[in-house]
């Protein structure tokens, strides 16, 4: 397992695994930088052969205390390609770090508002895209500003919305605390995040040493739909290789999920004015039945000789965490999705993502389809483990498919076969050591759906205990 500090450094370093400024090129690019009144910085790059389209990039979560530069693209290779094609790149740092959705949305719009005056160019259209939390911000920008954007591409995005995402983190952390840590950890109201995280990781390492501990780790992971596939570049474990799947979930919990559930929850509560998450009334047996990891948990519990029904009953009987209403309202505003799309959205996710699980796409599709706007949405998946573990070629292929949809008004060329062909044709400079890996895939249920669609319930009824 990586150390906590190593993972924090890796997460804070960049919103994408190869993030950075586009490399020096032979064509002319004008670069503009500055600072807004709220302290956010911006970065804009405009090629001499500007084609009239501005691509607004929203970066991912930056850990409090980390450097917070402006990014206008996820990685330098992709950025250089877009500049060569005539696209202008733009983005901001956001005024704060952490769950900075409230600051990111106006800061990103301010980048667009200053673009003509700063560059002397008038955009003909604007396309939004971003990674991880930046995927959530991307989806939020087009929801809130339908007349501004021509289309959007949220990648590895938290498109379940803020409430759904953080409730899922709570479920996993709560189950771990109840069944493994003996209630010794803080899952809300965290007063010492560093110690809390250290203690959680210590309990995780100890539990991994026994069959019963491994079964319960798998249960905690399953309640967050954490995949049993961790290492980018490795093949996934076999369908019934339960031990290997649990080992991979162990890595995801220690290197990603616990950071949110036992550490960063405190930052969220600080900006929200209290705890915005809850589990009072949740039926954990119903959640587990909908989890993509249900079969694994059953087999590991049977092999360990422990009672799964008893553990689920324990979780139900102790589930009494309530949200602070004002904090829930804050997280709802920052942000949930109502599905009211007016422009095309091409969403991209890796299948083996344990930081922002692929089931986020199920929640987003539910909101969009519930609002009658499914024709605007295409969701594609890359058959690879890792958070935002796309090649430049895969991202470019998706981006070009989105542009083609904007230009023609029809989705064409968006099958995995077609997208892989486009990515492959870009060559080794854009694919690196990986083969294009778009794949037909249907994600499972997102178990804590919470959206703004007035035609449906914000709570998935099957997951609430009778009378709750």
C-alpha cells in the first residue's frame, strides 16, 4: 500500500496523471495569465490559427495546503494536439482548494468573460471538459449555463453529484468503522483528520491479516461499489477470483477512499457548516444486493465462516447519522444534477476506477433520462484500472466525437470500435504503451442516488428500511 503522504502528494500534484503545460511547439501560441479579485488565477492559450472554439478545462480536487496553479488542459500532449488543431485552451485555479465547487463555477465563467478582452478574440463557441471533481464542475457548468456552451466532456467525473458522492463515502467508512474498527474512528465531525486517517489505515492493515477481516473489508468496499481492480496496466482479476478482488479493494480503500471518508470529510464540513451526509434509515442489505461486488462479499463471508446477515443487521441498527440541514443544502447547491441538458455531453469513465466509481454514470444517466434528455448524452467506458487513467489518444478520440456531434447534430462514430480506431490512428505519441481500450460496458446501480429531477424521488426507495 502507498503511504498516506505519498498518495496525498500524487493526488495533489495534478488533475490528470500526465498533467502539465503543453510542450513547446513550432507554431505560435499566445499565453495569457492573471489573477481574479477572489485570488483565483487563470491561464489561457490561443494559437495563431485560432479556429474560434475555446475549450474550458476544469481541474480536479486539490488538497488543502497544496499548490493551486491554474490549468487549461489535463495533460501536455493532449493540449499540444488541440492547439495544433486551432483550439484555444482556458481554465482557472479556483479561489480555494478542497471541495471548491462553489468557487470553481464563477471562476470558470469569469475566465470566459475576460477571454475577448484579454486575447482580442471573440469565441464562436465554447466546449467544457474536465477530470474528476472537474468532471462534476463541467457537468454543472452546462446545466447552469445552457446558452453558453456548445457541448461538454466530463471525464472520470463525480457526476452522481455532491450529495450522492459523499453519502457513498460515508457508507463505506461507516461500515468499516462499525465492523472492523470497533467504532473508534470518526466518520463525521472529524476533529483530527490526520490521526483519524492514520488510525483507519492501521485498522485496515490489521484486518487484512485474517479471513474475517478480509470479508468485512470487502463489505465496506462493496457499499461504495469499489472495484476489485486496482493497478493500471494489469488485467482484471478473474470473475471468481474473490481473494484477488479483495486485495485490490484493500488497495483502493487505503490509497483513495479512506482519504475522503476519514480525512477530507472534515474539509467538506468546514465549508458546508456541518455534516451534509446521513445514513439514518438506510437499508444496508438492500444496498449490498445492488452492489456490483455482492457475489464477492457472499463468498468471502462463507469462506471465513462469519454471518453476513448479522453484520448487516449491526449496520442497520446503528445507522443514526443525520445531516445538518444547512450543510445538506450547501452540498445540494454545490451540486446535484437535474438532467436538464440542452447541449450534447460525452461522458468518459474507466471501468476500474475506485476513486470515482463508474456507477456515477448510472446516477447521471438516471437524472438525464428522467428529464427526457437522453438523446443529448453518450457515456463511454475505457477498459482499464485507475482513476482518470485515459491515454491522450482516447481523450482526443472522445473529444473529436463530441465536436462531430456539435457540428452535425447527430451522434456518429461513438461505438467503442470506432473510437478505438480513431485513437489507434493517432500513433504511439498519443497512445504511449497502451492500446486503445474503449469497451461496451453497462455500469451497475449507484446506490445513494440524490438528484434534482422533480419527476422522481431524491432517495432510492429500495434502500430505505420500511418506516424510515
